[in-house]
């Protein structure tokens, strides 16, 4: 494989190595789809506010062999999240899953390279679920990831098991030898009546640029439960398109929190599909941005079956020349009666050069439903600021108090205590809040 | 309970279009089809100046380059633009100065519609500029308006008598190249209304126009231009009814409003084109471009619309808030039944400082119809201290219809506040039960709830219109409204 290439040219001309079975045919179809669709442009409705062609014209390293990347466990150490001693840790290096660097401490959790899992007892699960996100994200960028499924990870949690140790997933990008382009891929299968917590985060090492096109597909079986946390606080030279596609196959519960603090261009796709009745999902997001950071959150809640409940709250604080985008879709299909779906997006603009674009979208084909969405964009409430200042707080203190309270709505939904306090301190740094002005983060 | 509801909805579905009849007026028609010669024919027929002919031809050439837009949430068979008659004028005696002089056949048509000109003139004091198949045939109260310096006439007349005003403003808000249907309209527009309110004048009466499609296979391409000079005020009413027919008809109008310093324009529409039969055959395609500009400081434009008719409604009355402290408003009730489709909403472009906008949209879907709200609120970097509030509510009657919301919000400064909220719901059984309990039958209860749902918008209509609008709501949702 060509070590360095302009990725657009490279993928346009790439010849795929033969892969047999389901993965092979999936890759082949995706390759054709990518060739046909190309890279999304701002003329496409789904990409109206986010321009990524620029990223594709740069030159990147493409890693196809882990042994050629000198990353040691020590490199990862500096980046581990708090609470890692009691967590299962999965490591991806430049988009490739590394079993050696990973640490699995729960016996109920099976972690395998996807290609290996596809040949044994999980072949059916993989055949059924791998590539499902393509039904919702019909663009070239999703196809591009699928076309190059390679060194992907497969996670399976046995049924009736509650995973005591959360799963931390580290995406490590080594740019010490130049820009990197990575395409991590994973499939997570949570068995019946099982429960797990997943934390995913991204780190770029070195001074080069990293560009990541990630897809994670999660399948939640009947009576199962998932908590999913995504933390994006990578370098300002890192860009990513990060897709999380959750299918709820039986009556089940999911809970997700996405925190975006730093990066260059960040696009998140979060899809939640209710494929059975009585599913429930909570979606939370917080973006605190400054500098030139551009964060685009696209969420979909698709109510295919009746009696489902979803609640979505995304909040943003946008400063500097940053841009925050929220696009939330709620679909209620014809048979999905008795759906309750709520969505809310709140934004605070802190500078005259910041931008917020929002599109809360409802598409409803059933009549017996309760759906609502709300969206606000504004600045800090003058009256609240005055109230606090009239009680002796400085303007800075009053502002930081209000901003922390604004962020708290999302933070309190992080149920892993070590992660919550970690994120809370990151946000305090981001909002430039003095240590003694911090609201205590051990919210109980 | 549900059965009763369903049966009332069924009655709605079965109710016939009450204004469906064809009056026989010998129209003077252009041959079918569209090419440069047809445009020259229209222009010559209307004895237009050379610049306007060139303007039309330029728009036509642009139209050829454009593609029909496909992004909206509506579906319809491809329109054969060569199968449309682009010009038809009803025969009339030369220069009718009063209502008594117009074609008696025409008058009977209006009588059937219940818009007796004489009666309106006598009782309501409304000046009516009646457009039947593209040519203005009667204008009343003209002299009274003329005393104040108000110009209210057909756009053809304005082109002859006030070319400098028309030339200055026409196409300045909706340029001929704006979009596919605006380009088509600019190339072939047949007639429309023109209104000019001079500085400091408050128009003493509601100005109104009744549009009506008449001859078969005639697309109507109206063009309306309203200019409110400094410190003036005008309230303009537009209402539509059309006869029943089988073939789809295209209606691609353009409306432009210009409000200068401290001027206010209130534009109200009751739209009731033929919606097609209950199987979705026939009906009008209503593809309209409406846009106003608050050019001056402290100016205000307010759009109010009640959309009950048309097989497809596709329009976004918009306001460009250019002047500082200007205000834009949009109030809409859109009702869809049977196979009707509506994709409507507004655009509020905040450019000036301290600009304010308010959007209230109420969608009611029944039968197998689809009703979409699509709107944009854009706050520019320089539009400091701007304020927007949007509310879009949808009411679903029946389980086969759809309600959709596509709001776009773009904010580029920190001192502005934008709020959007939307809800979707059906009429609750508990609400019906509450009414039943108090001796109100189900049908009346549904009517009560729908009236309440739409009231916020209905209240914005001038009184003469509010009565008609309520009648139209009742007709289009007959049974469920009572």
C-alpha cells in the first residue's frame, strides 16, 4: 500500500485486496458507492454547513500495518482516562485495532478482531449488523469507511451480564511522522438483558494533522442497557467524521452523552433506531468551542415501532471564531403510534464572530404522538448576571457561574463519576474558570 | 370515540368543492406553449415598452438555464410547460369606467362566488381590483384613492402610466433570476396588481384583489408590486377561489413588497384554489414567490396567510429586514386534506440592527395529506440585538397524514436572541370528552378545538377576511369543523 498519498486520489484509484465472505461483499459494494457518490459537498442537505473537501486534498500517511507504527503502551499511558485501573481498555492506533495494547479484564466481554470474529460463532451477528449505518448515512464518507474495513474490532457482551468495568476506547493518532488519515471501525453487540458502559475518546500525538473517519455500530438486544460517552478534546489539528449508529432491537434502554471541546472540523453522526416497541433513549450533547473549531452534531431518532420514548438535549457555548451546528431529526413512522419524542437545543454565543446554525427537524407520519422541539440561540441572561452581581460577585464570577450551570445540565448525565469530574475540569479549563470559582463537581 | 372522529373526517373527505363551476367568457388566448414568440405576443398584446420586453426575454433565457427545483417535500407529475396557454384575456367592452359596464357574465360569476362588487362597494368600503384570467376588468374607489395620491391599479396599467416606478422596483426584491418559477413568471406574467402609497399617507381602506382562474388550461402568472413610501401604511388583501376542473393548473405568482422608512405593509391572503378531488385528481399547483423588504428604518411588513386550497402549495413569504429596528411578521394557517400537499413557511433575513421577527405557523393535516413547515431565520453579523420568536404547531387529524417541520436557524452574533419551538399533536380524546360532557357534540367540539388552534393567526386578519377565512376552514375540513 502506498504509504503517502493524497487520500482522494488514493481512494479513487485504490484496488482492494480480496476479502472473502460478508465483509468482502460489503466492502465491494461500498467501494462502488463511494466511487459513485464521492466526497459530500455543501450542496448536499446533510452537509450544508460543513465543508470537508479541503481535508481530502491534503497529503496523509495511511497505515495498513500496525507493526510499522512504533507505539508502545507507554505512549498510551499519558493519555489514559481516570478510572482506567478498573476499566477494560481498547486501543486503536491510526484507525487499526490493536489487541496487544488493549486490556480486557471482564470475562463476560468478548473482544476480537472483526475479521477473526466473522469466521466463527459470531459470523451470523456480523452478517446481520455490519454496515447497517449505510442505510441511514447514504453518503460517500460512510461508504469510504465501509470500503476499507480493516483491522476492525468486534465486541460482544454475553447475555444476562452486567459489565462492572466500563469499556474505554482510545483512538490514538500518531502524527510524529506526518499527517495521518484513519478509519476506525467497530461493531458492538450487547446480548439480551446485559448492560454496559462505553467511553470513547481521541488523541493526536505529534504536530501533524490527523483526519479520522470513524464508524461504530452498536446493537442492543432485548432488555439490554447501554451508556455511551464520547469525549472529543483532541488537538486543533485533528478533524473527524465520527458516526455512532445504535440499533435497539428489543425493548431496551440507551443513554448517550457527547462532549465536544476541541478539534478542527468535527462532524458527529448519532443515529438511534427503535426497531421494537417500548424502547427508550436519552441523548445529551455539549459543545464548548473557541478558536476556529467547527463542530457539527447530526442526530437521528427513528421511531419505527410504537410506544417509544426519546428525550434529547444538546447545549452549546460558542466563543471566538468557532461554529456550532446542531441538526436533530425525529422520524415517526406510520405505525409508531403513542410515540413520545422531545428535543431541545440551546446555544450561547460569547463572541461577535461565533456562529450557530441549528435545524431541529420533525417528520411525523402517525397521529397519536406527542412530539416537540425547541431551539434557542442567545447570550447570557442580563438579568441573571445583574442578580448575581448585586450580591457581590464580580462579572467574571457571575459569568462563570452561569456558564457552569448551563453545562451542568449535560454533565450530570455522565453517570461514571471519574469521567464526569474529568470532563467537568476540562470544561472549566475551556471556559477559563478560576479554580476557586468552580462549582463542586461531585454532584450527588 | 375514534369512530366518531373518523366518520367526521370521512365527511370532510367527501365534501365537495363548493366554488366549482365554469363561467363562459370568450377568452382571447395565445396558442399553447412557450417560446420567445409567445413572450413577444404577450408583450405586444399588452402594448408594453421595449425595456419590458427585453426584461421578459432575459428572464426567459435565464429560465431555460435553470432546473426545476426538487428539494421540497412535495411530489407531482412533471409539468409540461409547452402544454400551457400563457395568455388569455376575457372579452370586454372598451374602457369600463364603472362596475356597471363590465361583462354581465362576469358579474354573475362573482355573484355566484358571493363577492358582489356592488355590495362590497356599498357595504364594506373595500376597493376591489378584480383579476379574472389575467386581465384587470374593474377597479373601484379609484378616484377616492387618487385624491390621496394612492395608486392602485393593474400592473399593466402601471406599466403604461407609471413606468418609472415599475422600472425602479419591479424585480428588485425578487429578481427574474431568483428561482425557476420566478424566472418563468417574469418571462410571461400577464397581469397583477400595483399599489403605491405616497409619503406619510395612511391608506384609509383595505385594498383587495380577487384572483380567479377561469379558462381551462390557463396558467396564471400574477405579478404584484406594493410600494409604501416613508411613513405610509397599507393593508392589502388577496383572496382566491377557482372553478373545479380535472387537469392540473399551474399558478406561479410573484409578489414584491417594499417598505421604506417607518412604512408598514400588512399583506393578508386567503388561498382557496381548487384542491383536487378526493382521489387527488386535478387541483391547482400553487408555486408562489413572495418577498418583502423592510428597506427603511422602523419599517414593518406583516404576512398573514390562510392556506386551505390547492393540490400543492409551495410558498415562503419572506421578509428582508434591512432597515434598523424593522419588524417582520409571518402568521400562517395551512390546512391540507385528502391528497393535498403543502410545503410552506417563511424566511426572515435579519440584516439591520435591532430587527425583530415573529413567526406563528399552524398546520392542520387530514386525510392522506402532507403538511410541511420550512423556514429560515438568519441573523447576520451586523444585525446586533435582533430578536426572533418562532412557533410551529401541527395538528394531525387521522393516522394517514403527515406533519413535518424543517426550521433552519443561523445566528452570527452574540447579542441576538432566537427562539424556536414546535409541537405536534392530535385532538385529544380527553378534550373531546370534556366538551361532550358539557353537551357539545363531537363535531362542534372538533370545530371548537380547531378554531382555537388557529385563532392566533385568524386574529391577525382584517375583519372582512376573518369571516371568509373561517368559512373556508369550515369548508375544507367540513365535518370535522362543522
